[in-house]
């Protein structure tokens, strides 16, 4: 459970949720939207997740993710370091470290998490004051095209990702806001508005 200091800081400016959780299917462009948002609104604290997957080309440890071993991840689960964690695409573990988020919230900074559906559900139980934003593709076909266009996944990985995407799409009504990602800038501005940054 979140401790009292966390619960007291889940609202900002009286009513704006201080913590915003963004989720949505693979390849929808959530990463790009979030990147645009933090570049334009540097007051936002963007959580850097821990993961057991290996870095992709261009990814930097401590910036894209904290790339850690399975053993380290499991130790941190036992220690209760994670606000939430999940096995994503049936393969690697990803988790949000509790400490930096709580610190940002104590400092009054709006905080943003970009995580999967399972993780978002865990945050909802732990932080009832948070708000949840689903980034949706303009259409299913467009999502498939974006995933293929990325070209970083094998056919099998793509099948697993699309299977997860179907499950995630079916859960979009659980979210407080659904933003269709047509143009990155527009979606990022809509997210900024939902977060009370504009
Ligand atoms: P990728 O491996 O492509 O960077 O990310 C795969 C998926 O993991 C994305 O859908 C992303 O939302 C999810 N993810 C990234 N960080 C976290 C996290 O800290 N917790 C959870 N539950 N999911 C995460």
C-alpha cells in the first residue's frame, strides 16, 4: 500500500492528479508522445523503469531504462522497491521504482509513468488519486502497419505483441482519458492539457 505521505501528494493544485499513468498498445507511439511532452514541459518527472531486457541500439542505461539482471530484479521485488512490475510480452520483467516517484511527488512535481496495462492496474490499487490515460491508434490496421514499419521485431515477436495489443485495446474503457495518436504533437498537447500543464 502507498504510505500516507504518498497519498497526500497524489493531488496537485487542489484537484489535478499529480501522478499520470500512460498505457496503450505496442507501437502506438506512446514513447514518442511522452518524449515530446517532457521535452516541452521539463517540470514533468518521467519515471525511468527497470527492465531485464537488453538495451536496443541507441538506448542508454539510466536514461532509457535501468537495465538490470533477473537476479537483481527479483531481489528488488522482494525488497518492495517496485510500485508495480509486470512481465511484458511474456518475456521480460519491467517495473517502476517507488523511490524516485515518491520523491518527485513530495517535491510537487507532476510525475508520469509509461507502463503496460497490468502495471497500470497495480498503480490504480496503490495510488487511487492517480489518473490513467490510454493512447490508442487511429485504427487496428494502422497499429499493425506501425509495428511492421518499426522493423525491430521478428514475426513471432510481432504475433505476441499484437496478441497483447488486442488485450490492451479491449481494456481502454478502464482509463480516465483515451487519446487517439494521429499526430504526435497534438497527442502530446492533449496529454499536457489532461495533466494541467497548459
Ligand atoms: P519496450 O521493450 O518496447 O521498451 O517496452 C515494452 C512494453 O513495456 C511497453 O508497452 C511499455 O509500456 C512497458 N513498460 C515499460 N516500462 C514498464 C514498467 O516500468 N512497468 C510496466 N508494467 N510496463 C512497462
